């Protein structure tokens, strides 16, 4: 493992344990975990990269996190939405709109909630 990857893995393992201990399932206040933020907003990266998101989710699950995963997508593209396969989250949210909306992303067939958060 190269230095940066090892650092990220160490960070995820340590922060994941802290989050896991504070989940609602263990009497704490945390009801959801967001593994990535506006992942589809990165420039120069092909999307979607399901294996990357799955890797992040797996790291967090290994620390004991059992609450649902939520995604805050930069645009309403349905990346990693429920039903999209590898790297999908439990709840999909898009920050691309200023009003709350629940509907179906016709391109992906995924249920979504779009809201400015």
C-alpha cells in the first residue's frame, strides 16, 4: 500500500469506529452515514465508479457501521442510487435543486429525493 492509501485506510478505520459507537442502533444520535460527498462533482473522473464507492462503504461496514448509507450527489444523475448495483447506497439525495422533490430518475430508474441541504 502506498502512503496516501494507507493514510486513508487508517483514517476510515478510526473515524468509522467513532461513528459506529454513536449510531442510533447503539443508543447514539447517528441515524445515517454519508460515505462520500458530491462524488459526481469531481472533475476529470469518469462516472460512475461503483467499485470505488463500494470500497468506501465496505471499509465503513467493517468498522461496525450498520445504519443506512446516504449519498449527496452533486447533480441529479442517480450515481450510486439504490438499485444501481456495485456501490449503491440506501438513500439517494441530490443537492442540485433548491426545492425538495421526490420522484424517479428516468435514466437510472432509481428513487430519489432531491433537496438543497
